[in-house]
């Protein structure tokens, strides 16, 4: 198939691009590199099935020829990014979604939207099922991301109902792995980078807030499986094992052999207290559950960070 992947130089979409090319598809990788890293894609340069297009999807998109899929992954996705790039985040998830939907219609292509667990906000229902409408503060600092993704889902479903667009929607829960930027503000990347530098591990709040952590290859497997089924409403993709942030900090400190201390800081506004997916829909539709053990996944991620940050491994105990 011929597939357009927007945001392709980013963390998740670059892994998706790897998988699609490995399966023999042709990929047009589109990114304006505002938060993406071209190095994530460089190994594909020269592949006849790969093309990179430097473009902001919030502007009109022109792609000549046929497309089988339009997969919209472009968006700042970490708190640091979408707080600094608030307007850009709103635009890529509104105008960018509109433009990619229009392109899919023009090409008679299928459409794939990468949404987020952030549409649930600070949830009052636990764990979160896809039929939960969420608890989002639309004017809080996180609202630029939360609400723009909710709008993107609504617009995608409007195209499905009005124009019979063949679409898929995923809601991604916390994901980690190689290529996650060490300075992007997400908890796994924060802790690993701090631990490897023997800097204090900053835990916000009292550390009792929970998250679930899925390795990136598990997420990609879920994405590929969803492409193969006929289902149009959102599907949660995440790990149903709940971990506290403090527990994660201690685990990363141990795995890195770090001398860092763990320090507490004030919890950011609207930071979710508990976040855990109900993945019954993914299990039933896709026969999908995450496979990667957290410790193994963290070890592989830490090894990648050591290489990137040029920090040698500590001697084994």
C-alpha cells in the first residue's frame, strides 16, 4: 500500500514508519520537524519505498497520485511541547485534522487518527473505557492538547457519518521506548535522563498518582492490527498494569545504578491523578494485549539513552 504518515519524524510515528516499510509498503513521511527529529528517519533515505516531505499539515497538503491510507500522527504530544507550542498544537489538531481528512476523501483513502488518553482529562471513572466522556478543563493549561484532540476525534467521526469515510481512531496511553526525547517532559524520559546524569529525580505531587506504561513496539502492533479490522470508533491502546510515579522513579534509579535522590515538587495544574486504560475493546477486536515487560522495556530504553547521551553503562552489581 501507499501510506502517508504525518508527524513521521516523531517518536511513535517513526517506529510506525519502520514497521510499514518492513512490511513492504510505500511511505510518504511528512513532518515540519517542529518537535520531530529527522534522525529518526535517516536510515530510510535511499529506500525506493520511502519519501520525506517537509511540510506543516496545518497548511494545505498536496500529494500527487494514489494513497491507500492517510495516518495523522502530527502533533506536539508532551506537556513541555504543547505548553510552549499552544497555538501550533491547536492548529495541527484542528486545521491539520481537517486537511488530512480532506486529503483522504480526495484520494478515496482510509484514514487513521492518533488520539490520546488525554481526552479523558483527570478522569472520575477508573479504569477508562472508550464510552467515558472524560473530565477535561477546556481553559486549563493542558486544554490546548486535550480539547484539540477531542475536536479531532469529533471531526473524524463527522466525516465518517456524513461522507462515509473509512476511519480508525486510537487513544494512546503513556508510551515509552527508544527515540523518546530526553527533554520532552514525560515522566519516563525525565527520570531516565536525570538518573543517568545523577541529577535529582523530580516527582510531582506526592508520587501516588498512577500511570500505565506501554512499550512502543506493543503500541505499533496494536496500530497495525487496527488497520486490518472494520471498526470506526475509538480504541484504547495502553498497558492495563497500574504503577505509581514514585514506584517508577525508584525502579529507574535502580536500573540505572544512579546516585540521584528523589525530590518532590508541586503537582502541575490539572495533572491526572489516575490514568489506566480498559483495553477490553482492543482485546476483543484485535486480540491485542501489551507483551513487553516493564523492566525489560526500561532496560532497552535506558540502553538507548546511554548511547545517545554518551553515558557508559555502570558495572554490573
